[in-house]
C-alpha cells in the first residue's frame, strides 16, 4: 500500500468514527427519527451534487425499485437504530457494535443464504457473541439500565447491513451490476422515502423540539455530507486502489476513532469491561474477514 492509501484509510476511519459522535450530539436534542432522516436527506443531497458534477447518467437499468428497498434496509433502518442507540450509549459502544457487521453477515449468510462457514469463521462468530455479552454485562454501570435497548438497536442495524450485502449481490451484482454511485444515490432516495412518514408523524405528534440549536445542525450537516457523501467517495476509491479485503480493515479502525472523539468532545470515558469486550469483538471480526487457509467448511 502507498502512503496515500494509508492516509485515505485513516481518514475514512476518522470520518466514520465521527458519525457516532455527531449522532450522539443530535439524537438527544432532536430525537432519533429526526436525526436519522436528516442524515440520509443530506447524504442524498451530497450524492446528487456529486452526480451533477461528474455528469453521471441516471441509467438504473430497471433496478431502481430494488435499490430503493436496499436503501431502507441498508441506510434507513440502520441509521434509525444507531440514532436510537446514540440516546442511550456512549459513542464507543455503538462503534464497536457496528464493527460486528461481518459477524452478523456471516450468520445471515449461513442460515438464510446457504453460505458456507469454515471452522475459523465459526470460531469468529462464537467469539463475537462472547464479546457482545461481555460489553453488555460488564460495561459501564452508569448506563446499565439502558444498555440492553441500545445494544439491541445496534444489532438490528448490523442485521440490516448483513441482509443488504447479500441482497445487493443477488439483485445488483448478479444481475449485470450497476455503477456504485447510482446504487448509493438510489439507496439514499429509498432511505429518505422510508423515513419520511416517521418524520411527519414525529413532527406532528411528537414532543416540541428546539430547532435553533447550532451544534445540532452542524452535527446533522457533518453526518450527512461528511460521513455519508464524502466517506462514500473515499471508501470506493480505496476499494479500487487496494481491493475490498484490505479496505475492510477500516472496520478495526473506526471504534478507536469513535472512542477518541467521544473522549475529546463529550468527555466520555470507557470501562475495563468495555475494553475487554471490544478486544474480543475485534478478534472475532478479524477471524471472519481474514482469508481462509483451509478448504474444509461447514454448510447448512
């Protein structure tokens, strides 16, 4: 890898780590539904601007309907769940649970899509469950009353990511493929459409919200434009330059950055139980995403 690749990788991890900070700032102030909606809405605007700048043709080739569904599964539901978790958990908790996406993806692939799992990956899944259990039961005592709801919300988000990965392969990749910019743009349209009824309901019947909060709008703009639109550009550039496997190493770098931002900006602290659980989770993710050296596998 070149020096510029390392810079892009670290920049992407820092940006995605900051997304949990921005949600942590915005969600308690304006609510999870509003936070999730404006994240996908501003992400949509940012991607639309990119498409205009590069003069990309909006040729979805009959795949727009499925891409809209993918948007709800891969962005709408996960962003809503992480916004809920942001009202309950410190920044680092959501980030490390987000890192279990390969774990949930492996389990979804095995039980639903008939994917094979090697012994090593089964070990990774087992360790991941152990790590999540440690984080949940030996975490910070100050959030013990809400930690189960927050962890459940994060795990629902990773399940959405896992399903979306397989559905993208089935609906897009195996059906002739489609430019990744269009997939991202269409998915944000789908996510915005999915969250719009929740937004209207929340505004009409939810609690009164003070919309004149500068730090909240800065966080919303940042999580939409910076952590969605710009991060998307960096991620796909990395895949093109260093390949998908090396790009997945960003999974290990996001949680430390999220913890750092939470400590520097919000004065959050972490417990020894969280650190132990995080190390176990990261080991499990490494076992799942690293290349297999053996051909023997367990299949359903």
